[in-house]
């Protein structure tokens, strides 16, 4: 079951014109350099690295703590 924060992340992507395909493409681009794998962690580690280091060209949703203080106040 998805958490309210995960729902927020998906809605943020939709509101900013990003799709799941965009997310996957961004993460794959971070993982590889041509045919060479430059990130050799699991998917969760890759997602965390992408989320905190680049996002969608520097654009990313609020962290969970910030979301809980503002938009998600009382949701979880």
C-alpha cells in the first residue's frame, strides 16, 4: 500500500509534467555512462542517489520531513 508521502511524490511528478518513464530514464542515465555501469547499487540506493543529487534537472519534491510539516500535516 502506498503511503501519503508516496502519493504526494507521484502527484508532484504529474503536476510538474513528469511521467514514470521520465523517472526511469533519469535513473538509468545516472546509472550508466554509455555501455559502462557507473552506479552499482540496488534500485533503492540508485533512487536515493538520484533524488538527493539531481532529481529532474535539479527539480524535486519536498523531502518527507518538510512535506509532513506543511502539505502532509496530519495525513500520516
